[in-house]
C-alpha cells in the first residue's frame, strides 16, 4: 500500500510537471504571436495562460509540499499552503485582465486589422497543446490533477472560440470580432477568479464546508448509541478537501475507557462517510457543566 501511494504521488507530480512545461512554453510563444498578429484576443488568452502556468507551477510545488508531515510550526500540516497559491494566482489574473480590458475596450470603438492567418495557426496550436495537457492530466487520480485538467479544458474551449472568430474574420471584414472575443474571454476569466477568491477566503476564515450539512452531522451524532446530546460543534476545512470537526458529546451514562474508544471509532467511521477526515471528540456526562464560553 505504501509503495502504491508513493507511485501515485510521483506519477501525479510528473503529470503536472509535463503540463506545466507545455503550458509555459506555449504561453511565451503566444505572447509573441499576439503581438505579431496584432490580436488582443490572443494577448488576453496569453495573460490567462500565464495565470494557468503559475497555477500549474504552484500545483506542482504543492503536490510535493502538501505531503510534508505536520511539525511544531504547522501542526495541521502544509495543505493550506495551496490556498495561498490560489490567492496569488487570482491577483495575477485580475491584474492581467484589467490590462487586457484597458487595451481591448478602445478597440471596440476603433477596431484594428489583425493577421487572421496567424491567429488561425496559433488557435490550432493552442487547441493541440492544451488538449495534450488535458489528456495527460485526465489519467491522474489526485485532486490537483483533476482541478488543473478542468482549467486546461477551459483553455481548449477558449482557443476554439478564437479559432471560430479568426475564421470569420478571414472570410469577412469584421475586425471588431477580435476585441469582442477578448472582452468575453476576460469577463469569463474574472467570473471564475472572483468565485475562486470567494471560496479561498471562506476556507481561510474557517467557514463551514459548503458540501457538509451541519444539521445532518448533528443528527448523525445523536443517533449513536448512548449519546444524550452534543454541543460546541465546529466544522471547517484545511484546504477545501480535508475537513475537520471538533465536538463535545454528552453521554447518557458513564462508560469504561474501552467503551469510550468504541464509541469514538464508530463516530469517526460515520463522519468519514460525510467527508470529515479528522475529528476531535470530547466526552461529557449529563451532570458535567462545560466551562467554554459558547458551550450550550
């Protein structure tokens, strides 16, 4: 089992590394291509791809970092570092998007001629390169690989839109399509960026995970044999995937240490079905008064 886990981790790291170099190499070429073809749509997608390259680089780094054991500095481990990467990436994407809108909006009023043949070539290359990255990451099992794979799939769709737009401009004299595509791509990027920032901040502020129903968890705990009640229930997430719970459980009657361990194991097993991987449980009796401020 240990060997299999290590193999999966190494394979996932390799997949992300290959996708990173594919994306970064193409982004550099893409920026040059956007300037050469005078296409603000390609430049806007290049900004997006630069953000993706950063995402891949951070994902590659955190794929290794997240497996580091907890220590006295980070007692819950290093999983939350990925949120820092997400916020840094979001800031870069927002900055790039503002630049693109600054360049694209005036072109809506005064469209400029673009080299549509060059745009078509870059669009085809973009679909192929990002498509290869998607196929590579699709084979992986880690969350990093799955999330990044979806991100790269968005890039494929963006390039498909540029390809359609450049073909229209090739056959018809409609240079305004280029800035329109740029603005639409940028709005699409910003929508997802703000959604990701909102999710990241919710996790950093220790909000309850959106996919966990605290009322359902409470009912689940109350259904355990010999449980009279619960209080001081807290649920939060380290990185959006690894969820943690702490709770005080009031027992109907005192039990032996062995029976306590049995109840704990049953509770943890039930919580695992609700995607709660780490649970800290404190037992109390009905006569015991909890001294914590919000214990009720």
